[in-house]
C-alpha cells in the first residue's frame, strides 16, 4: 500500500466523520465548525490527489469565505440558533433520504466496478492557472461577481433578521 493511498484513506475518513458529525450535531455552531473541518478535509483530499489548484480554491472560497460567513451568521442568531425537537416523522424522512443516497452511491460504485476500462485520450486541455483564469474571468465574470453580491445580500438579510428578533436587547 503506498503512502498516497494511506493519506487518501485518512483524509476521506476525516471528511466522512465530520460529515456524519455535522448531520448529527444539535447546535448550529457545532455544525458550522464541523463544516469547516469537512471543508479542510476535502482540501487535503484534493492535495493528496495532486489537484493543487482545486485544493487552494477549496481553502480560499469554501473554508475561508463561505464557512466563516455561515459561522458569523449563526453567531448572530439568538442563542446560536434554535432547532425544533426531532420527531419520529422527521427521523423517518432522514433515514429514508439517507438510504436513497446510500443506494445511489452503491449503484454508482457497482457501475464503475463493472465498467470496461477505457483508454484515456491524450489530454489536450490546458489546465494551467492562466488558462483557468481566462475562463473564470472571461465569459464567467458576471456569474462570479453575482456570487459575491448574493453573499452580501445573505449577510444583510441575516443582520436584518437578527434585529427583528430583538438582537439589540441581547447586548
């Protein structure tokens, strides 16, 4: 077994454990912290797979921006957010959804294992940072900038909701 397979197993185990913990967490702050751990584990997985640009994008965009934004928004909520108690119907729906996801993953893995090996064509695609930047900041610039606007609107909405729920009185 090579070091790369061992490292991949460790990063996948951390990602899986943090994802399960995130689903099982009862407090939103813990859920956001576990999402942070999961995002970092995914970045480590990309690094093991030698997808350095994707790993840095994962760290900067998801870990550095979105997860921290979620954490700030959760901390703005009264008492770190509150959740309704778990009912049997809600638990049954969660178990059914989990079984559907597991069945889909099993079918996908079975399909991959039974598929004929395909010879890969020579990669003619330029995957350099400059080529990715040309695509991202060329035709995709508007969508990229609208994402930033969407995050700004989400922050403003969270602050407005916080003030409506008596956020000023908490201080």
